[in-house]
C-alpha cells in the first residue's frame, strides 16, 4: 500500500500541533507509532493488479474500474462516491497503477478475519468480473510497463521523487501487489521482541512466498521482483532497520531523518530533494525555505510523512508487515495465518527466530533466489513446520482458543504447501503462469536491480540544531551495502 490522498490542503496549525524541535518530533513519532498493550487483534490488507484477459497488455481503464466499483469506489477515483465498505467491512482503495486493494477492520481471531475478508474479496472480484476485469495471479505485472493511472498530487510527487533514484520506484508503485498483515505491537515488555522477530522472519517469508519472477515482460532473474523494486529505492525510506532494543526510538529517529517525499498544499506537493523532516523543522524557524516549507511543520504533517515510509515492517500503532508478495486466489490467508500463529505462541516464536537468525539480513538473496538458497530453505522448513503445529493445536481445540484459531481447511492448505513446496525448496514463482509464456529468458532488466541491499548507516552524533551549513547528519550519512550471498 502506497496510500491514498485527496486534494485537501494541509492544515497550517498555529496551535499545539506545531513542532518546534527535532526532539519534540521524535517523541511524537515514538508515542503514536507503537501503541502498547496485550496483542488482541489481527487485520490484513490485500492488493491485486487487474487486467482484461482478451487484452492483457492494455492498461486498466479508470472509467471501467469506477463503474465496476459503483458505491464502493474510493473518493480518489470518484470524488462524489459514498465510498461504502464491502459487506464484511473492508474498505476499497485504488493504488497509483490501478491496483485494487481491500483493508479489513481488525478482528479478534483468525476465523472471523478469514470469513469476512474472503467474503469481501469474492464480492469485489465479482464486481470486477462483471466489467471484464480479473486479478493477476502474480505480485508483479508480467506484461505491461509501469504506468501511473491516478493523477493525484501525492502520486505525482512520489513519481518525481522515485524517478530521481531510478526506474524501480515507479515499478514498485504502479506494477506490484502485496499481502500486508497487521498485528498488535504488544506490551512495553514484548514489543521489542515482536518487532525483532517480524524482521528476523522477513527474508524467509519473502523467499517462501516469492511470486513475481517476471516484470514488464522480462524474466528478471529475481523470484520477487516486487521486493527487489522496493529494495532499490532510498534506503532510509524502504530498507530494513538495524537491530535495536528500543525500536520506537530508532524508528522515530529514522522518520525524522528521512527526506520529505511530499507536503500537502493547495499547489504542488513536490519539495526540494534531500530535505529531511528535521531540516524542515530547523529551516522553517530560520527562514531558509520558501513556499509550503516556510511555515513550521505540524503533527499532521508528521503523520503524513510517516505514510510515505515503506520499510518491510511499518509501525502504525500496530505493526504492518509489508514484505510478502501478493498471492494467487485465497492463498493470502497462508502468510496471515503463519504470522499470527507464531506471534501468538511465545515458545514457537522463539524457536522460529532462532532458526531465522543465520539469514535475518539476507533480504537480497531471498528476493533473488528464494528457497533455492539452502540456508533460507532450512529456516523456512522450521518456520512452516512450527506454524502448522500451532495452528493444528488451535484448530483441534476449537473456537475460543485465542488469536491463532483457524479453520481446519486452512491448516490443511498450509500443511500441503509446506510438504509440496517449502520442504522441496520451491516458491510460487517456480510454478508457471500463462501470461508469462514467451517472456524473454533470464537476463538483467533494462536497468539492473542493485547487487546488494542498501541500508542506512548508523546516524552519527548530531548537534541539537544540525550542522553549521544547515544540513542534517542523516542527510549526508552514506549507506553501507549488504552484499548478496553470491
């Protein structure tokens, strides 16, 4: 999810919401992005790319999409729409390239989530099918070039900022889809461990659910071209974080140190490159900026800035796991159930994290090789077996046994995937897809993905008001490169 935005102007607060210092901004981010309490709820957001079977290389027609969605069309697509949720409570949104997304309300158990989201996904797909549109089985567009269909200020600014880095941001924004699982952050005591475990699991789940081997008509040589696209962008905005025993503080420092992508205003939302949120706080007070940056930022601006961060796991009060490729059919339920099962059983989570520790930083290898990499395959075998055990115990016990409860048919499907795919070192990308027939053989994309994963270097000590030249340390710190396994 890259997020939707209307054309409303930014609020120019002169009240308590104005941020006057970096420390104040960091304290605000830490307080709102990690909401502590016992884990109780689970949610999921599902994205699909759409196409017409008779003309798969044609872009989605926005008018057709608007007509298909009817009263469920988001206001970004039809400002006059009532934007009604689907019967199960899922809201419908549309991403920049015409991808369709549903986001369900958080629910107290897996069974309820599967029931309501499945019903809404089926209803959505029926509405689309009535207008000749179908969801892609893959998580990256195997045929069409990246093309932005929604002409909104946020997406124009994103495209401009991403294009300064290279072509892959436009691909990630307009030509990919994902499964995003939303979990509670946990208590003050457990949140750091949950945060760490979700990142340790990341490369293994990227590999096991990799489902995007072809992008824009080319076999890229990467099993998850979607993840490779996002890892090719600005590391402060998209890279995994360093290990930290205080993730709220580390995340807050990172957010404030990340360059602005856009700022809502009545005119253009574009901002000068490499101006961080901390620079805005400091520079507005010193009169260094013109236009929208001439005023001091507010907490509303900071909330919006957080929405332009796209790391593998994004804290939103809850934890939004963003690293899983979109899955075919109803298999979106598999990563959802796996993550919920493991995070609901502390013993299983500890064992899974231990199994993943040797490959916890292998995001590049996972995106490129998936479970063909022996170390990732070994870790995945342990992780999936543990999840099956937790879910089987919960399914046998019946409803009311906690968050991990799920229907027996889901457990059977996860066991089948574990046996037939994971334990054999395979992922969805290894299975053929009809639309990919005839794609050019393995070779570098026109602009190659980077050989390694760019990650932000640890921020150096910083003075309270930045450097004498007005730049922030984070804006000039050089990333280091974590090379792939080969």
